C-alpha cells in the first residue's frame, strides 16, 4: 500500500493556487530589478534578460524539457552573471539547471508520489559520488589540520560542493526527462547551430575579416552576448557533426558537406590558431579517431598515423618546447606538491576546494593548481570519491559502447548520437587529464566553469535517454545493461 505524506496531499490539492501565487510573486520581485537595470545605460541590455526570466520560468513549468534548450544556449551565449561577493560569480546555466532540478523533484513528489530514477548502471556510482562530495565537505571541516587557515569565505567550499553535485544531477535529469527522440534530435541540432554561430564569429574575429571592431563591441562589450569557446565545446561540436556525417544515411549530401566544412573550421581554430592549448585540439583528434574507427577501421589507422606524425610532429617543432617549460614541468611539480596534502588525507580528501587552504598555510610559494580532474577529485574527495568517479566513467564508456552496438546498422540519427556520445565521452576522459573540464575547480575556473562543464554531462546523459526512448519500440535490441 502506497502511503501519501501530508505535504504531498497539500501539494496536490493546491497545485494550481501555488502556481498562480508563484507567478505573481515572481513578477512583483522582478519588476524592481527590471527598473534598476533599465535605468542604467551600461546595464540596459540586461533588462531583456531580466524581463525574459518569468517567461522562461513559466515555460519550464509547463514543459520542463525547454530548460535544456535554455541551459545549452546560455552556456554558449549569455555572459551575464550574478555576483556572490567573491571572485566567483553564478552563471545563468547554473540557475537554469538548479531550477530544472527543483521542478523535477517537485513534479515527482506531486504527480508520481515518489522519487524515481530510470534504472541505469550509472546511477549508483554517480549518486554515491554526489553523496561523497557532501560527506567530504563535512569530514574535511571536522578533521582539518589545526594549523590550516581557510582562505576565502565558507561560501567557496559550499558552492564548490553544490557545483560538483549539480553537474552529475544534470546528467540524471537528461536521462530521466528526455525520453523522446524528437527532443534529442532538436537539442543536438540546436547545439550544432549554436556552434555554427560561434565558429563564424570566432573566424571573423581571428582572421580580421569584416568590421571586426563593431563585432567585437557587440559580442564582448555589451554585457549580454558572449561567444564561449572555452572548455570542450568544440569537442562535442565535432563529435556530433562527424557522427551524423558517418552514420546518419538520411542526411542530404549537401548537409554532410556543410558539416565537414564545419568540422574543418573547428580543427583550424583548435589546432592552428590555439595550438599551445592542448585541451582545444587533443580531445577533438581523439573524437575523430574513435568515430572513424567505428565506421572505417582501415581509414582510422591512416588517420591515426597522420595525426600522430603530422599534427604531433608539427606541434613538436613549433610549441612543444615552450609548452613543456610552461606547463609540462609545472604540472609534474604541481602533482608532487598536491601529493604532500592528498597523501595525508587519503580516505575522503580535503573537501571541495579544500586543498588550496593547505597550500596557502604550508607552502604558499609552491602551491599550484593541478589542472587535472583526476588529481582534483582525489585531493577533494579522497579514495572513496575517486573510486565512484572512475566507476561512473567506466560504466558510461561501456554503456555507450553497448547502446551504439545495439543500434549498429540503423543508419539514422539514433546511431549517430550513440556514436557521438561514445566518442565524446572518450574525449572527456582524455581531457580530464589536461584540465578541470568536467568538475571546475574553485580557484581556477571557479563557478563560471559550470558553463563549459555542464555541456559534457548533458551529452553523456543523452545516450541513456536515447536507449529509454527507443526501448518501447524495439525492446529486443536493448537488453538490461
């Protein structure tokens, strides 16, 4: 017998009244903010953002999946951030993700009368990792070295914990809310379209074509629009585009030609224009190698040789020496310094953003950011968190491979998306050794790193959403993973 909790009965009876009250209250609270922003010329463009908030919120209440579109577009284009009183600021994509999470949980309690997750092998390690993040936050405070002086405000550690938990929550929401191939297709092409705009603006600004000063002023100085090419955006642009070219036989040849030009553009930007930044092109080449291997194994071998000898040789001749002095040697030194702290806090680490306080207390002139998710996870959550973190990625890789194998030969969007996620996840696994691209560290990217990080978690979740959306029509092709 299912027992309904008292607060659930109240929510059911008063759902309509609560929705009207929330809308009216939200409008009343936003009107002063709209007036404040509109009265200041420098902030005037933000008035549009403030005015759209109630409309977006209402749309998300009516159709929660619209939140994914808002979140993806915000990560690429919106630079407006909420101040926190510290060096870190809250980005709009984080607010969208948090709002979606609240709406999702409330709807489960009101409509389904329970908290429920679609069964995937990724659930347990991911939920365990999220729990470990908060346990390590409390543990690190309780067992902190007596000589350590905390830097910054307590908000930094709490905000870091929230970000480290909210990013996996974005993965879970993707799996559970996007059980519709049409939505997955629409969001994938929406992201590719955003990438096309991003690529065009980047090429215009980099190559000096056209009225660059006007474009630069519009894009970078008005406080509203920001073309974000940091993080692993280009990795997923290339993963989706190349996967659709190779596996979606329903695409017109002209669209495939356009996608190949699109891929070439991102390779040019990542490798030739930003060669010193390894995270900008190494994951892209990994994605290209994986996708080509899935489609043409012989061609993959040729491409690997070309990329290793050609691209690797060119990088060695032009950037390797400078990069090794600037980054390679310092990375090894950073790992050694980090081990001085992590080696004494092996079980649950020093907590979110915690090892920075140890650096500044014990060796302030030697401490450096690790620029590695693997090192950061071990330092912040210890062996326990690291085990669950790696467990999740092993499960994600194997699940992506299995789902892609089940879809092999379909020659449609579904096969292309599954291949793209497998390749993109592989790129993420490599990229995490080069930077904090999946879980942004508080004292390097800060909270604003949520923008580029959430894209990875979203697209990794789409492969499981794809499985559940197709399972009802082809149950024989999807065994329980």
